[in-house]
């Protein structure tokens, strides 16, 4: 019997995933050369589908990386000479900050307690910060920063580069790429694929910065997956190293399926399911939403406090063939995390909530 | 109709690949958490199978990376303070050298013309070089450096760290890991998998060096996939970032299949098929082995000069459902590359040679 995964990534595979995987087997996608026209067509197709889905303009390239964590490093190496600024409100936004320190950048931090989120009005960007790094969705704490707030902040600090972590929310956030210089996500979250591919969206402005930094004798922007080299290969829809061709193919197919539904409908379905879950958490004994402020509540990774020990709740739900995530790190004992990705339907969510009610 | 791929990677999938892929679908491997016991068991299993197959001792860890190209950078960042030394005899060994320059290391080079290989006696390692980087198998030119020669060189320069690129030959080379500090490969070559996973084998000595470099105030060993962090997570068979869980699972299964055959038999089969191919190239009008010196001829990526324009040969072979690789870079016009990986049987090789004979 197969389980339904409500885990925040790796997560439930998108319903069409296995069918696309079978097609890829039939078409021998795993064997084709990454220097062939067939591959260039695949990259182009996936690029087009992602552009449509996320409304990405021609000013931005789309690159395929090993993981979103790799993007943290690439962004800092390629776009920060001295100083970066990090809005930290959970473990993943903190790791971006930690990477900056490991790379010997001067990293500023603005921090909120776990479970709280940022609004534009809260934030003063330091004068010499070159990059503002923030998470649209904090996978660890279930906190979001609304795109309107992100856009407002960028308008106030228009000279700074803005990089948005949307690892566990894309394609949900409606980012305006005339304001956002870079964003990135992983495919094992809301795109319903296995882990093993990061997607990096990058503007011309970032590329120009990297090219400038590369001129400095004392400076290295790294060797692998640098922006100038990624950009050069992107001109012909190729990649510098052999990429995960199969996953790029599958991502294009799933993005196309989401485009058939339409991004507005996908977002509306996400919000409806989130409303259903938060309402349940507020009204049901044994549960409460962890994030207090409604505007900061993630629509895609929902964190709940449990009255019973969380591992008992998780175990009891699992008996009914459903897997929910544990709380992050030290929050394992009293929290569960419920992913609300396009791969799980309102009906499946309803079934989960029924079960949670029985066992809470 | 499906084709048989004799391309040097991505390549023909291992005959059991699709069956393991189906099992992974049934077991929902794409959805399991990388922080679960199930994942730790998978990592441990793949680690054990690779250890058996490649005879890797407990002094060495095995890490999973985005690609082999990523390993070039990690090796240089983590194990070279100032100076590296590169044996360059083709495009991929040159890229390792290029990476060292991009990272502002002082990189020495010893170079051979395209199609020629190194023996230990040819090589003087510069006094202050910390790392000797060499390719067991140059995918671009079809040249190998025999393990006995690699070992001989290391014995002469025992204080230097040796890092062996076996991207397109592992598990073929019988490396002695009491001598070799680090080696790496990609799964889309001789392991018969789709691209998207690099494997990095690293000794304690490399780890100690990385830890030492990390102490220096002025020095960064990078932020992503650093040796100290990889090693720490490896203690519990975990990874710092979400890895390609599915491919790690599949690699373990294919390594196990190769272990069932036995590494000695796998190597012998490889050598027999290589002998068959080289003999054909020497005896058949229209073809000649590109690499003159027999001891430098790769057993896994065989480069042939063609009398007819290479693209005509490739096209004519393709009509019979077989795909051979084109020559690398500027050698496209007069060369083909034939991969000789475990995924293709002696019978399939025979069929390819028959066809090549007809169309040469």
C-alpha cells in the first residue's frame, strides 16, 4: 500500500510524475547527450514552461544546479564583494547567513524569533550591504514573507540586489521579477519531484556584478557554476557540466501540467487548502497553529503545535497511510509540519484532517 | 524502437536500471525524508556496495555531490592552500587545472599532446605542490594512465595528496586507496545511470588538511559541501543538504549487481571487449585507433580516427539503432568515441563492429 506524503520535502510526487517518468524511460532520456539538440530542446522547453508559470521576464536566466543549498554559495560568491544582509527567521535563512560567514563575507543579520516573520516596515538594510537575502517561505518554522512586503522593501532599497529563497513555496509566490534580482527553489517541494535539482533564476544585474567582481585580481567568484560561465552556455540552452538531464525533463513536464491548470488556479487551490488546514488547527482540540500572525503563516508548509507528543501523532497518522513531517530540530517533540503542495488534493487534505482529529 | 548507446556518458543505462527504477517507484523512494532511518539505510547500503566493489578502506569516506565537476572545485578549496599540480592530457584534466586558476591557486601544469598519456617516469612534481591532480581516464582523448603508474608516482612523492579523476572509468581502475588520497566519478558513465550524481572518495588526510586550512583567518574552504561538514554528517550516513536520494538508491542497486558479477569479472569483461574493439580498429579499413601507445589506450572510452567524415559514420550507425559518440571538440570531424562500459555486452559490441565495418 502506498502512503500519501504531507512532508515538507522530499514530499508527495506530483500525480503525473510516474507517467512522465515512464515516458522518459521509453524515450531513453537517461542516455541522451547533454551536448545534443535533443537536450537543448528539453532545456528550452523547461525554461519556457517555468517562465510561463512564474512570469519570468527575458532579463532573467534560469539555471539548473545540484541543490538550492548550492545556490546560497553561488549567489554570495558571484554577487557579493564585501557585505551581505540576511533576514533570518528560521534554520534555512540562517544557513544562508552561515554560508556568507564561511565565505568570509561581512554578513549582517536581522533576526526574528522562531515562528515570527518580517514585514517591510521592520527592516533597515545596512548602508553598504550589497545583497539582501530573505526567505519567502521558511521551511523550518512555517513562516512566510508576503511578496507585497518583499516588493515594498526592494522599492525602498532599489540599489541593493534582492535574492529570494522560495525553496519550499515556488510556484506559489507571485514575485515581480522587475524587482527581484534572483530567486531559487528545489524540485522536491512544491513541484512534487524527487530531490536532486536546484533551480536558480538570475537577472542581468547579477551577471554584471559577477563579471565586475571577476575582474578584481584579489577576488574569486569560484570556479564551478559561476554566473559568466552559466550565462555563456545558457545562450544555446546548454550547461557547463553534465546536468541532471532526466530531472530537467521531468520538471518541464510537471511545469507544463501546472500551466494547464493555470498558475492562478494553482495558487487559489493552495490558499483554499491552507485555509482548510489552519481552520482545523484553530478549531480542533489537540492542535494549534504555531505561527500567530495570520499574514506570516506559510501557505505551503504549515507548522502545528500538538498537545500529544508529536511522534505519537505522526505514528498514528502513519497507520492510516499518511506521512506528516516532524517539527524542525529541537521542535520535534511538540510540533508537526504539514506540507500543502499542489501534489496533494483538497480531498486528500480532508482525509488527513479527519485522521488528525481522531488521534489529536 | 530503442537505441543502444555507446556514447561516453550519458551512456547506455545498466540493464537492470529500469527494474530498480520501478522498484523505487513502488517503494516511494522519491518521497522519503533525507533525515529518516530509511535514507540512512540507503546511504549505508550504497556506501557498503561501493566499498566492496572498489575496495575502499575505512580510512576513506564516500560523499555524494552534484557532479564530478563540483568535486574539482571542492578538492581544490578543501585541500590546496597555495599550489596544485595538474597532469593535463585532454579537455577534462585541463578543466581541473582551469578551476585551480579560477580559485586563484598557483597551478602548475605538465601537458601532453592530445592523444598521448603519462607514465610515472615522465613526471616531476614541483616541490611545493600540495596536490597532484591526474585523470585515470581522459574522456576527451581516450587516454588512460595505468594505476600501476599512478601508484609508482605517489610512492615517489608520498607527501603530496593525489586526486584521481576516474569519471569515465570507475569501477574499472584497480586503485590502491592506501596510496590514493581522493578519487571521484560520475554515475552516467560506467555505472549506467542517468546524469545527476557525483561520487567523491576522500581520505582522512584530505579531511585533516581541510580542517587545518579552515583555521586560517585569511582562508576560505568554501561554504557548501566542505569536507568537515560532509564528514560530520557522514558519521550518521546523512548529508548536509538534501541529496539526490533516488540516484543514491539506484547506484547502490547497480553496484550490488556489479558485485554479484564480481569486480574481477567486470574488469576482465571490460578488457576483453576493449581488445575486440581495438583489434577491429587496427584491422579494418576506414578506422584506426587514435591513441598510438597501447599502454595509454583507455579501456572504457575508445577513440577512433575515421576515414569517412565522422558524422557520416555516426549517422549510418544510428540507422541501425546504435549511437556512438562524436569526437571531442575540434576532433568532431575525423573521430568517433565508443564507450565500453559494463552496460553493453560483448554481443552488442560485436553488432556495433559489424555495422561499423559495413559503413566505414
